[in-house]
C-alpha cells in the first residue's frame, strides 16, 4: 500500500480502499459534512457510515459538495438490527440510498448477527447485489460460527467482515478463518477508542518519529486489514493518513502482536441486546 487511496481486491473483483474514514458518533449536519469533506480533500476515497449512525444525509451532502466524481468514492453503509429480515432490509436499504442521495452503494453490510434474522437479511442483501444496487455485500461483527451458519445457505460469500480489531483484540483466529474463506477483514475502533498510552506503542512511535495512532494504523495495513479510523478533526484526519513514509519492521510488528488481551471496548457479537 503506497498511499491513502490504495486498494485491495475483494472476492468479487471489486477494488476497495484499504484505508478510509469512519463516521460513527459524528453528528449529522455540519460536523459530519465537514469531516467527510476534509477526508476527501486529504485523499481519502472510502467513507463508512450506517443507518443507526443517523448521519447518512450529511455523508451524502459531503459527497455532493466534495467535487470528486461519485465513481471515485467507495461508500459503505449498514442495515440496523431493528430493520433486519427480508422485506424490512430491502426497505431499509432504499431509505439509506435516499438519505445518501445515491443510486448505489459500494458496500452494504449486515450490522450485527441478529439471531433468527440475519439469514433472511442476507437473502435481501443478495437481491440488492444481484440488482446492482450494491457493488459488494458483507457482514459486521460476525464470529466464525455465525459465518458457518450463513454460508450453509448463502449464494454469495460475504466480501467483508467488519469487526472490532486492534492490538488489544487482534482476532487472529477470525482473521485466519476469513482468509481461508476469502473474506476481507475490516477493523472498527482500530485505535482502541483512544486507549493508546501503552509503553510499547510509545517506544515504537518515538523511534519512527510517529504517533502511537499512526503506528497502530500502520500495523493494521501491514497485516492486510482494511481500516477506518474515526475523526471529525481535520488535522487528525490528515495525521491518521500520514502512514506511507515508514514501515514497521518484523520485530516491531511482533511486539504489537504480543499486546493482545482479547479485550473488547465494544459489545461481544455473542452477547448484545440492541
């Protein structure tokens, strides 16, 4: 990966930027509009939102105002838990498209594996994909056992599984599973929700003349993980993308790998109630 717009190739041949902007908790209106426009101006081409974030309209406005052609951008959104099921997912997708002001999205995800519903939801995503309204479809927060269950009946293998992933929750078993199934892993909360004050990270960062956040993001990229750090601060959005003038050596990668504690800052996909 040589720059912020560099891509990986998904299992259906679609090119997806390996680095992008997440907009979880970014307020709809000026905050998210300015964040997305700042990211696009900084060279980002991938924007990740979701119906439940409540900011799809702002993301859509920023896309319109960015001056960058739609086909150069990669837009992801997700169906929320309360909308899962076949017909309700189809309706939720149309509502997301309308808010975004788009004719299609590049990636549509099942946000969480809602028990008893996600397989019907997946059938709706397969229809959306077949109809050309999403260039790729995938899941979020799925463990291997959820994926095994889904794949037993699926016609389309998910292109992406977006999960909580960072040095304290490295998800090595899941990453191996997804690699075998040709499912790309994408990290949410890659910066551990700001819990960066680990001596190992501080020491490595100082040697490279980088911040701990930049070191963590570089760690993701070198492990071939798609990563979408969230920020609404233009200077931080720029800083997060300043990752392409250094490379972590094998020893430093191993030191960061060794930080894993299987520690979650978000919910466990086997135990959530929203």
